[in-house]
C-alpha cells in the first residue's frame, strides 16, 4: 500500500452493506458464479446485524472508498476442541489490487483469530485460481488436497431434509 493512499480496515456498518453486497456480486462475476448469487443486500444486512449475528465483515477503505472486504464467521474444530475463524469471502476491487489490501485484510483476520483464541484460520480457494493460491501460500497458508468440500443445496437439501432418518 503506498503512503499516498491511506488504508483503514473497519467493521461492517449498515451504511457499508450496499458496497459489500456490490463487491460480493463482483466476486461472483470474477469467479464465473454469478448465476448462483441470489442473496440480497437486505438479507446480508439481517445476518450481519442480527441479535446473534452468524457472520461478520470488515471493509478496507482506501481514501475512504470501499476497496475490498472480508466476510467471516466462527466454526469449530472437534479435534482441537477450539473455535476457528473461517473466511467465507475475500475480495479486492480490481482498481485497488497489488497495493497490499488483500494482505492487510488477511493479517487483520489472523490477528483477530489470535485475539479470540482461535485454533485455526482457514478458507477455501478455487483450484483454478493460481494467483490466489500463490498469494495465500506466500503468506504461509497450506492447501489441503486430501479434503474436498461436500455441499447439499436447493432441491437436494429439501429432499434430504424430508428423508426418513432411520431405515
């Protein structure tokens, strides 16, 4: 980050929700997954600011302009018997890339994980995104090739929920 562009990382506010939602759409477009995006800014705001929020987010402001965000939540490791911090999405707008913003966001979350007593900090990355993989590995992250993500969603989730639990 050059000294000419002050960078500040702030917790999400209601006023920043439209910018966060817009960056989520940009991320979906970049990942060629926009067809899977159905969440609204209102739904995002509801989850961020509920009595017991299920997600948290921080926004990187470059010269007071939203330049990137990180959305995260706590998960739990039964093997460690400790909570962890899971990064759901990290995104830096193209005009702000290569200025250290992604690095600053990850360091911010790593410090948060340590301060909260988390046993690990983890996230997923698309296997074709070699730029991101190299970036993450450069910061000390390890890819876990022996793990695959399992997901049930949409009609398959509804069908699974209706199956008998026994028999």
